[in-house]
C-alpha cells in the first residue's frame, strides 16, 4: 500500500537547516564548476577535468561520502574556444543537479539558472522536482548573464545592466510566490504579465521552506539584489588583504541586517595542494603558466573588452594571469598546512564558505579531504564525517 501524499518528511528541510547545508561546519566547502569540460582550469594538461557524466557522478558520490557541503555548477551554453574549446562541453545544470541528488544522500547540489532564458513557471517546477528528489538538498544559483554570444543562441536580447536585475527581481518574485502557499494568482510587472499561476507540489518540507538561493553579483545593483533576495552571496576575496575581505563581508551582512535579513558570504578559490609547497608551486606553474590555454584566455578577455587597447598594459597582464588561474578565483597554492591556514583565515574574515575548483577533481579531492579537511577539523572549523548520512 502506498504511503499517503500527506506524510510528513523525516529529513529536516527547514530554511535554517538548508542554510547550514544540513550540518554544523563553521566553514562550508563546495566544489565549483565540475559540470564543465576543463572545470575552471584554463589549461592544456591532459589530466584536466573531463566534465563528462560518469566522472561527475563518481565525483558527487565521493564528495558526498567525504563530507563536502555542496556542488555548484556553471551555467554555460557555449565554450570559449582556444586549443581546448574551454568549457565547450557542459551538462545542463538543473538536469545535472536532479540526477546527482538522486545518487547522493547528504550533499547540497545547486542548479545555475539564467533568469532571462528560463520562464519562471517552468523554472519553479523544475527546481521543485529537483528539491523533492534531493529531499530538501537543492539550491538555486541565480544569474542574469553577461555573455551576449550565449544570449544570441536563444534569440534573447541582453538588457542594459540595471534592467537585468530589475527583470531578475520580477522573476524571483514569481518563483517565490509559486513556492509559497499561494495558488491561482496573477502577476503583472514591468516585464512579466502572467495569469492564473499555479505550481504544485510545493518545495520539499512544506510551508515556510524553499530551496537556498545564491547570487554573485559584483556591481552595486547586483549586490543589492543578492542582499535583498538571497541566502548566500558570493564575493571576490582579496588576493592581498584579509582585512579587505573582512570589510566586504561586514558590508554585505550589514546591508542584509538593515533589511531585517541574514546572509551567508562565500567566495571562490582555485586550490593546488601537494605534500610540499615546492611541489604545489611547480605543478601550478606547469598547468597555469607553461601549459595554459592562452588562446582561450584571450578569447574570454575579449568578451569582457579587456585588451592592451582598452586597459593599461599592467592591468591587462594581471587580468590575463588571473583568468588563466581559474577565471579569477582566489589561488590557494601550497602544502596542506598552508592551504588549511589560508582557508582558516577566510573563515576568520567572516566567510561562511568557499567553493573550490581543482585541475582534476577526482584525482585531487581525496588528498584535499584527508590532509586539508582533516586539519580544519582539528581547528574546529569542520565536523568529522560520520559513516552514515544524517
């Protein structure tokens, strides 16, 4: 006999539990970009990440068993060219997340959605489906997009920058209403005019809960959108000053408190960890300098209008190096003591968590978990992983 549809969920899917990634890690750690070929390493080395489904499934199960908190995909529709066609083969993120949630037990899995491309009624239904598959472990990474070449594929015209977030506000408002107890409601805004909207089922766990929402808006309007709507805000950690990072966190959290909200602050990092610092630095140089896919890097910079003709040469050289290192993420290179200390410093700066990328996630994750996460456990920043899911 089938259980009644009204059965109460046993997993805690409250918004509080979701924000904590269903655990008590003071510093949350996720993996960023594994749904894309090459991940976030713009490199020619043969061991670079495949991005294919078997490797993603294996990685998700390894990360789940290892206590990694979340998986965060990149919403990419077209590669960047170069010798590797960097990020040219990608798995669509909602389908990817749903499948991975079905094969894991603890880990939170995000989907990344371009608001201008996805109808909000369809998007809300797709995400609730993923949320039920994962019993409250799905999260939304909302993006407004910047790559006009990708938008051209859909016949969608990119709006002016401020208008992008105005549209995204209406989009997320509709989705939150669909996820609420509201039924058969109309919505009329500047961009959206929709009638008789209904969406069932509601998010896993019932009234008062919904998937986590994150955003990484860098502009003033983007940050204001994140503070107003999101549970998690991704900011760029300073490469030179922990105090600067700390101030960014304080500013975001103060802005959220002014609206009667709390917000978690995260950053992105590119980790190269080896038994000695010399080994780590040599491998980093091998992958990201000697064997960088410079044609792809220059293509990415051109899309952002960064060239020797548009910016000072010193800035151009710096940006070129940073994008080769992992699309601008914070490079953390060294032995386990150094990497753990760097992550501990980010926690001291007030960050809730970090999404890291690796040249080859499966090859490098076990060592990172054993050596770096082990040290973070001893520092009191992470819990020891239990053998069975919570």
